C-alpha cells in the first residue's frame, strides 16, 4: 500500500502520557491496519491484514499486561 494519506492515526490506549514507548494505529483504510512508533512517525510503518491484527489484539488482551 503506497497511499497512506487518508490514514487516521490514534494512540494506543495502553500508551502512557509521559513520553514512553507508544504506538499509533490507523485502521480506517480498507483492507489494511497500519502501526507506527509515536516517537518516530517517519521511521516506518508496519502493515497488517485486518484479520491478523484482530488476532494479535485478541491474544494480547487475553494475555494481559506484562510486568
């Protein structure tokens, strides 16, 4: 996917507000979910198929926070 101009980014609800390790997700484009590092928005974007992203989020939710 080359045209990401329509991506609407949102910060992860698990991200802290103190400038720590944060990710942003854009899931408004058809057929793709985008993920990037909040601290390095120009550093690259990971792309996932929506089903793969949903599986990842579901698994992360089931596992819970890591200490």
